[in-house]
C-alpha cells in the first residue's frame, strides 16, 4: 500500500509537480581574507569617516544537468587619506538545483536569484569579520543583482562587437 501513489481526490494519481524551483543544496565560504595592515594605529579615533570601496562579482559553473555552483565574490576596503584601515575579500558559494525553469530563463535565474539568496549570509560574514578586526560592523547595502546582470551582459555584448570589428558596407 505504501508503494502506490495517493489519489488526488478524483481517483487519479497526482501529476508531477511542474512548479519552477530553486533549491539551495549547500552554502559555504570558499575564501575569506581580512587585513588590518596599520593596526593598532588604524583603530584610533578618526576625524572623518572612511571612504568605503566595494566590488561585487558573480560566477557560476554547471555541476550536473540541474545543479550549479554559484560564487559571490565581495571585495572591499576602507581608506582615510589613501591609508588603508582594513581590506577584505570573501568568496561565498552555494550549490543550487534548478527545477522546471525554462531554458531561456535558466541563465538569469542562476546569475540573479542564486546570488540574491547567498547575499544575506555573505553580508553577515563581512560584518562580523570587520567587527572582529576592531571596527564597527560593515553592513553592505543591498545589491541590485538584476542591474549587475544587465551590466555584465552589456559589457559582454560590447566586447563581442569589438572583437568582430566594424561591419562592412
């Protein structure tokens, strides 16, 4: 009796679920670096706030038919008068299973939705690393992964156009 599927109320077996889904199978820090090169001098009270610089990058690779490893890389530093107070780099990744996502929507889902799911965890790791370095925690503002995706697509399109050269008339 346990081997037979349960009826859906009208005597028929339930249909296979076709709902699009993204499942996070694992999340992990691949690389974390925090530098406080001028401590303890950098920990002294400052006259002005630091200039914060942050770069974001997303990469993905397919592991199996429906499984992808997505890496979110956050690099940044804080400077006052070109003197580094602290610098960090975090490569945070996850393995995601993509189900029932149309092929034309798969790449955007992997490159937008997966990093969107990873970001809060990466943000917390950075905040704690900065705090553990002796500074107030750095809470990175939310990232527009749609805008980042569009920017990367635009850059790739321009790079491809540059490589093919001008069109002959």
